[in-house]
C-alpha cells in the first residue's frame, strides 16, 4: 500500500478525532502547506482569524490568505494551521465547520449565532 495514502488517512483521522473531542467540528477540507500562520491560535470559534501561507497544489507553491467566515447565521467556518497542534502537523492546513450553539457546551459563553467569522 502507498505510504502517502496511509499517512494521509492517519492525519485525516487524527484531525477529525481532535476536532470531535474539542468541539465536535466537521472537517471540511485539508491541504498540504510549506508554511502556515494564523492569528487566532488553532480551533478558536470565538475569535475571528486570518490564515496565510503557501499551499502545495499539484507540486506548485500557491500563496493563500483566508479568513474565518460564517456559513450561515449559526455555523462558522474555521481555518486552522496544523502547526498549532505540534510540529508533526506543520505541513497541513484545514477548514472546519462548527455549529455555534455546540460551542456553548464547551465554553464559558452562550454562543447562539455566527457573526463576522466568529461565534457570538
């Protein structure tokens, strides 16, 4: 079996599991990066964040600049750099979605909506 395929599956499973136990978020998409920086320190649904870096797409380096956003009035789209969880994930970036009302179960606030790329 292809080692890249096995590693990819392991990383997807790990990120998905981490998201489930943190806030039960849904992994929407992930990609390989050569660099990634974020302003909100990982899966932080309560703060708006910006992610910048360089993605590797079909062997080419492609700069990116993405911001957290609202899918709907109650669902946030959260970009995250893998490096926020350890150097072994530094080559990954991902997009998660989360129901803001679920964030209330794990935070000290009672989030009920998504506004300007964050749960409020």
